[in-house]
C-alpha cells in the first residue's frame, strides 16, 4: 500500500472497518514532500537507533527503515500496531511496542535511543516530548511534526507572547529549530490546524545538576502560573525584579533556579 496515496489509505480504513480517532490524534500524513522533509531534517543513517511515537499506518516508519535506521515504534492503538507489524513483516530493524508512550516515558522504558523522529499525536505530543527531553538518557536529537502553535511555543524567544513553560523547559536541554510548515491538507483526516517540522539538538553538557533541575522546574512553573505578575511579587523577599516570566532568558532562569536552590539549602 502506498501510504502517501489518500485513496489507498482511505480504502484500507474502509476495508478494515477502521475509523481514525481524533482524540488519539490519528491524522495520517499523506504527502510525499512533507515526508521527505521530515526524513531529511532527521538525517537518519544506517544503524541509528530511532524511537518513533505514534507511527499510525507507518508512512514515516517505512521511510526510516528505507534509510537504514533501527526503529522502535510505539503505537497506542492495538489495531494500528498489529497492522504495522504485519505489513512490515517484523524485520530485524523494527520493533513494534503497543502502549501509551507517555506512560512508558515516565517509567523510563523509552530511554537510550539515539534520536526521536515522530509525527506526534496532538493531544499528548508536547507532554511526551518534554518528558523524553528531561530524561538523563534523552535522545541527542528529536525531529518531530507538531501543531504550528506548539512549534512556536517550543522555539519562543524571551519577550515573545508564545514564551511559556514548554519553550523554557525544552530549551534548557535543546536548541530548537523550526524546519518547515506543513499544511493541514497534507493529512487525512484533515486536522483543523497546520503543522510544523521541528528539530531539537541536545546541548553538549547539562546546565544543571539533578537538584538544580528540580528547582528550575518548580521556579518556572510557579512563575508562569502567575505570568501577569512581576517576579518580585511572586518570589517576595527572595527576588527583586520587575520582570515577568516571559521576559527572562534561559540564562536568567538558570541563575534564578540556582540562587533559590542555594537559599533553600541555607
């Protein structure tokens, strides 16, 4: 089956009585150019250990395997997981895991992959991405297709309206680069919004140790929960600043987290 052919994808769904579940983000990529854009951005090479979340019918999986990658595909829908394993014949280069990727990530069962390459489900994609990014054994690079609004948040610079927890937490460990916008018409069923390919490259060394990282997450979460307030008001008696959460740079947040952690220790 040609997975970039809308008619063939629809025919398979009809023949198998399968109805794409929007709650699970089952919007299948059916555009060859968009597929190539993801693969080119991910730069898969022979032997690379790739984690794919939400493979669906396997259009991206096939592309990764064709370029020699070793793929572990995590699919929540048992029907699609079974189809993927059967269609690709369970080659040595492919492992299909049926389960919830977010739960598996939290449990540490998705650690140790070289890269993440995924068309992430809309509903849980950001949480999965941030959970994987925070792991000590996180992928060295992540190339994902996400809602354009999510891509904007992940890459948001200090002072921008899109600046929030997602961007600050992702940028703690990764350089974030939007690659290409993908129109909603490139999917079936067609989603209500456009998407964007984003590449994240992990920093050479962590900026914070484990305890400082915990402080970083507590501080940033508290600040963005009260984003209209000045930091001096949020952390009264500890911080003297008239800035608001979205105005701080990553270095500012790191300095603040370390300072408050030292204060807690004292």
